[in-house]
C-alpha cells in the first residue's frame, strides 16, 4: 500500500514538470509563428503602402500636368475680329487673297504670329493645303499693335493669305465652302468656315 502511495506521489510530481515543458514548448512555437506572421504582415503592408503612395503621386502629377496644359491652351487662344474678306484681284472669277483679323482672348498670353511659327491649313471639298511661310501669308499689325508679330492682349493683327490662285488647285471660285484652321505654336486653334458668294465681286464679305 505504501509502494502504491509512493508511485502516486512520484507520478504527481512528474506531471507538473511535464506540463511545464509542454507549456514552454508551446510558447516558443507560438511566439515564432506570431513573429513570422507579423513580419509578413508588415512587409506586405509596406509594399502595398508604397505602391498606393507611388500611384497617388503619379496620378497627382498627371492631374497637375493636365490642369497646366488646359490653362495654357485656354490662355493661348485667339479669336476672330470682324469679317472674312475674299478678294478677286484680277476679276477672273476666283479668290486670290483672303483677309481676316485676329485678337487675343481676354486675359490671354501673347501668341507668336510669325509665319512658320504660326501655320494655317486650308481645306475644301477638293484639297487641303498648308500655308506655312511668308510667301503664302503675311501678318500686319493694326492700330496700336507693334510690329514684333507677337499678339498681345489689346492688340489686333491682319492676316492675309496671298497667291491663292497659285497655291490652290482648283482655285477658290464662287459657291464654295472652305475651312481655315489657324494653328499657333501653342494654344488652341482658330477654326474659320466660310462660303464664297454665288457671284464674285472684287471684294467679298464671306459668310
């Protein structure tokens, strides 16, 4: 009976030691797994945060570029002032010159009208022709505008398309609709659409 009691006592003494080892072992395994999970979470979160931040900065830069481009486009805008006149210089039934005046839109930036910097595209049902140098068109300051070909707020310039009978084939005759696209080096293009009258006079107000 005493021996059984001793064995029971020894077994009871061994059990706490065994439980202690098990608990220590479990704490070690749990701590290592937790550390691995935490490190993985931190790494993934850092990568995601960096990607999100980079995407946000890139999007912000693109939005800023778009805004600046839009403002530059709006500030570099010309507008047509007055009539578009077609001249038949030799009364042969075709337009030889076209005149029109341009001004800077309110609050706009200066626009370079120098031939070559400024270009124009003429088109009708039969052709499309570039007017891109001083032999094809000229720029003349009007009123208080200076002669530097820089269209500034409050200034007015006359643009004349020359030698149209030479530059166009077929020539621009009566009852013909045409388009002019005035393209400054920066800023918005100016679009002009007109139709020549049924009967051409020397000077014709094109509508």
